[in-house]
C-alpha cells in the first residue's frame, strides 16, 4: 500500500530508536506526583473559581453525569409505560412530558456538551502541548453560563414540565402547549451561549497554542474533530437562538411568525430549527469519532489508516452538514425539487462517515490488538455506528422516507448513531482517559463486562424498533395497536439491561478512586503528548515545553512505549509490509 | 422479519396499493445493499481482530494508508447512493402526482381526530372507506397544529400543515382494513388520533354508500340532501352572505343584482379566465385559495373586491363544505336570494363600486361571465362592472 500520510520528518532509517512526538523524552513515572492539579489547592472556591482547564473538565463531568441519569430515568419511565398498549404507568400528559424530558435533557444537556466539555477541555490543551486553553477565564465563564442555562431548563422541567418534544414544532409549541415552553427555551438559549464560547475557545487554542513542531498535519485526530465541532457550534448555534427567540415572541406577544392563523409559516421554524439541529447531531458525533481515533490506534498499536482522509472527512462532515437540514422536512410540503436537492446532499454527507468507518476498520490491519475496555467500547461503536449510518440512508433518501418518516425506524436509527455511536465513544473516551484524569486504574473485568452488557442491552432495545417502525408504529405514541406489544416488551427488556450497563461504570469508576491501583503516567503506552505527563497531570501540564517532531500514532516505530519493556520491535518499514 | 412473525406482527407489513409494492422493492434493494455492506464491514472487523490480536513478541506494521483504497471505498458507496437516489426520486415523483381524473377526498386534521369528506358529500370521522381499484386524490390540511396522515399499508404519509393544502393519492388494490396513524406529534391525544381505512369491494362499497346520504345530481331547483357536506356548505353560503354577491339576480338597475360577483353555478370543473389572459381550472384548490385569498387569482372582468375569509371566520372543515356546495351547484341549482342583507364587510355597494370604476352602462360586457351555463366564473371575489352580465 502506498502511504497517504507520513510525518514531516520521517526518518530514512526506521531502526532509529526515538521517542515519538516529544523531546526531551519524559520519564514514565509510576505513581502520582506529589502535587498535581487535584490536590494543589482545596476548598469549594478553589474549584468554583478555577481557571485550570483540567478542573473545569471535572466541573463538567459531575453535572453531566447527573443529567445523564435524569435523562435515563425519563427514558426508563417511557419504556416501562410502553410495555402495555394502553400505558402501564403514565397518563398521556405524563408520557409526553417524560419523552420530552428524555430527549431534551439527553441532547441539550448531555450529548452536546459531554465530550467537548469534559474531554475537550481536559485534553485539547494537553494534546497540543499547551498549558491551558487560550482564554482560561472565558472557559470558566462558559461553564457558569452552561450551568445557569441548565438550571433554568431543569427547573422548567421540574415545575410544570415540557411536552413539545425536543423539536419544539409550532404552532403546537407557540400556541397550544400549556407547559413551560418559554422557560425551557430560555434554558436552551443560554446553554447555546456556552456552546459558542467553548467553541471559540477551542478554535483559538488550536490556532495559537500549539507546541513547537505541532503542525496541522501532526494534530491528533481528536483535536481535528474538536476543531470541526467548534466551527459548527459557532456558526449554527446562533440560528437556534434566533428560532427560540422568535418562538418566544410569538408565544408571549402573539406576533404571527410561525402560526398560520396569525399569518406566520410553521415551515419557517422547521427550517431554522433544523439549520441548527442537523449540524447539532454532528456536534454530538464528531467529538466521539475523534475519541475513537485515539483509542483505536493505541490498542491496535498502529498509525491511523489514512490520517488525511480521516481529518478531512471531519471537516467535510462539518461543512456539508450545514446543507442537509431539509431532509427532516421531506413530507412537510417544502417542495419536491427542494427535497431532491436535500436528498442528494444527504448522500454526500454520508460518504465521509462511511470513509471513517472503513479507515477505522483498516487500522486494525497489521496491528497488535488488545481488548481492554476502551477498545471494546470502540469496537462496539464501530458495530453500532455502522448500523446507524446505513439505516440513515433509508431516511435520507426521498422515496423511502415517505413511509419511515416519524416512525420507530427513525427512533432506532437516531439511537444507533447517538447512543451506539456517541455514548459508546464517550464510554471509550472516559475509560481511556480515566487513568490520566484520576491517576487510578479501574477494574479491568468489570469494565469489560460493562461494555458487553451495554452492547447486548442496546441491541436488544433498538433492533426491534426497526421492525416496529417498518410496520408503521409512529413515534411518541403512549397508546399503540396491540400487535406491537411484543416488540415494545423486547425493547423495554433491552433498556433494562442497558440501564444496568450504565450503572456499572457509575460504581466501579468512583470505587477506583479509593481502591484502584496507581495507573502510572502512561498505562496504555500511548504516544500522545497528554500521556507524556504524570497522572494526574501537574498544574501546568508540562514541566518543559514539549517539542513535537513526529505525527501522532507512531506506535509501530520502536520506542520506549512499546508494550513489552525491553523488547526490541522490528519495523516493517513505511510501506506497511504486505 | 421472521422474528416479527413470532412476535405478533406479520412476516411483512401488509401492502394494499401497487405503490406499496414498488416502494417495498426500493426498500428491499437498499436493504440488501446495506446489509451486504454492513456484513462486509463486520466480517473484516472480525477477521482483523482475530488475525491481528496481540501475540507475544509480535510487532505491528507501520501502515499509513492507501490512496487507492480510499478512492475505492469513496467511489463505490457514492455509486450505490446515486442509484438509491434515482430509484427514490421515481417513487417520490409517483406519490406526488395524482391521476388527473381522480376524485378528491378532503381530509382535515384537528386535535385529535381526522375529519374526512368525500366528493359525493359523505362525511366520516377517523374512518375512510375506499373502493378497491379506484384511485382517489387526497387533499390534507390541519385546523390547528401540524399532524401527519399516514397509512402504513399504503406506504403513504404526508404532513397536515395548517395553512397549507398538500395532496397525495392512493389506489388501493387489496380489500381489507388498515391503520391510519397521526405520525406528527400533536399533543396530548396524539396516539389516539388514529383511524381505519376500509378498502371495500365494488359491491360492498355500493352497499356502504346506501347507508349514507349523498349528493345525487338532481333537478334544477332542488337542494342538497340534508346532512351532506354540500348541505352544510349551503347553510354556510347563506350564513356568510356569499349569496349576497354570488347570486343569480341579474338586474342592472337594482342594488340587489349580482353585478358584484359572478354566479357560481356550473363553476366547478370549468376553465376560468384570469386577468392577464391565463386560465385556471376551477378545482378544489382554486376555490379554497379564492376564499382564503381572493386577490390571488381574479376572474377576468371582475374587480377584486371580495374580502378574504381567514380561518378565524371559516374553518378548514367549513371551507371543505363550501367547496362541496360549489361543486354541487350545477346550472340552475342556486336558490333565489331571499333576504336583503347587506353585503359582506368590505364589499362596496353596487352603486359605489360601479360608480368609481365605470360609467353606467357602457361596458360591453366582454367578460367571461356565465353566459349561460358553463364556464361559470369563479366564485369569490370579482365583480363585474355594471350592466351586463349575462346569465340568468
């Protein structure tokens, strides 16, 4: 195979023993440093007023975990209610509020901020060899804005609830719903600012804070993905803010914007909403894809297959992702020709996603693969995201969408990409970086078991929904025809298993803080800059300014980061053997 | 799908139109391609995981990528995507274009029921009776929020948007009873906004019609059967004072004349000449538009003086009934105007309107006007200058 990507300074003699990425070499410290970012100061204020990107990452982690549990409980209520065709536990209104709470919390308060907030904050500066983000105080402000918006949102859900679905379609949301649309919208509006600020910060950081030698072609792919995500956040989020403002204007003042009885056009809202919310699904999935690159290379001891293809596919997804919003509106009467254009563009955006999957798979080729928990989550990601992506074709294609639109087929597809994709990527990232963030190693057995349980539970939950959807079962139905009952029972059973799967890390990860063994600086023998510091990292990340001499993922070259200490690796050379 | 059979669902969802069969073939084609693609990825993944699992002392190879492979696995999916797109466009085109001669069924969604009106005046709620083998055009709108009228067995589904009239069509080819679902979330009763389609054989359909009042074409002067859509429309026609202008009193010297607007008898299905020389076919869509927004298309020769009737005044359901009545209004069926009510707000009195535009008599009545019968004019708006006009 020909090489598509090589470090700018590929040594001509590959037998050279050198340290990937950094010079001077950093000692693989066993045991945490005496003073690190977690213990250099104590007290509430030292956390709430911190400008350390690592502490801010932890500040995101805790509420995000709580929000995930809230959203999960709402999902549990929905699934439990659906085991009977006329509702097992909830009234109609309660069901509508439960599925809306599930959707809105998971999307706005979990999936969108989770990887940028936690891993992005924590690791983007470390990966590029910086001491902090470009704007540390803005970073903290961003967290406060986000928490403020989230509190608004949670309060709106707790005191009265919201029953519009996460899509807020008018005129239902602007005129007919009697729930807290305004307050929830305000919450979304405010958290949007946090999203914009975080994106701004990451873009500035990537542009200005890279260590010497960290060229664009040597950026870890997680950083590329975060960069693409940030661009979307900055460009798309303001449109959501506009849509929410207009909705509030109509609801409060009765100005006809979306309601046709006032002279408005309900399609206008759908255009504005999806102009944000379709790119938003890439805001959710791209950081996950970034994490997958880091994990998959580490555990197969390989360069990523096609660095440039993977990096540019992130950018391609970000750009084309802005042009496909109309595929949510094929049946809304937007026009046949418009629908055709959006359908073609949707095919176009599917290609980079497919390229990524192929490249990940090819990365396994010629590797030395081990199957620790992060790798199991990553394989789960590839398995599930493949299904999620392929079923997306049925929905992005004009003709097949007619029948599948707004059925459980859509639900299943969306969860395969967002849970099977993003949630598994988040678990992979969390398990991959947990030793770095805390300095402790969690249980190998329980974490692998959790990965398998989540995969089984997830599949059992959502595979039957494809079948139910093709048979026509519409989404958001608390009551449904009795012939769909068995499918729903299967789904609920799967959701139960899945729930146990999610509870497991919530137990063994915190326990590892007290009982886990010390991880050491680089438990996975990874090559990234973030692994060249002690675990947990010291306050300013690097004692000396790192100097980067090679691309990321040079696992195949002999170095002190090979899996067995003292064993001399042979290299097959730059052309990849076979 | 085998799984499905054991679990309460049929092996394959029922198909009750030819369109559904064609749809399924497209679906199956994509399903086969994507399944093969997915299995190839899984097979590769599984093989590589076992083949390259770590071995003691093993080394990994430094493979950086391959332009050739990247090109292959970009081009092949792209080619398949293109084929999906072509197939799907054909399907979507088919569902978007009803046969020209299909009778129009009018469906109005409202929280939380479907109100359905047949062209023969029969009205149903949450039930739709169709005759096997007969194509029908379906025009759908909503009274309040966005709904979606979906019939899985027909593989058909379309949004019911307030303020818009969207059209689709079915030609059922299998007798049976199938689900109607509302697929767009519309509030508390969303999941109860369901119904049944009954596809009946010709005889059964006739028998079903027997039990319902229909607007049989009658003799001049009779009235719509009580309770039909046209009958409701006639009530509205008087209540909204449409009759004040759209009547059959043609007396140039009287303020009671219909000088202000064309007689609507025989309008439905005729060709209406518009200002500017175009013509438009007087179908349901044209009539609905002319009531909601009379200035959109003005009958040549008449002034655009008709006031608009927004949904606050005429609901979608009432609009459908008005259309049914105008469709019923064959030549000679319009009753005599019985009252001297003032014209609707916004309509000038005859005298004024005549005065400001035309001098008393001159206009030679070029216009279109109902000569006697046929190409009637459109119903709303217009007004025609003074004298003249023909029609009875």
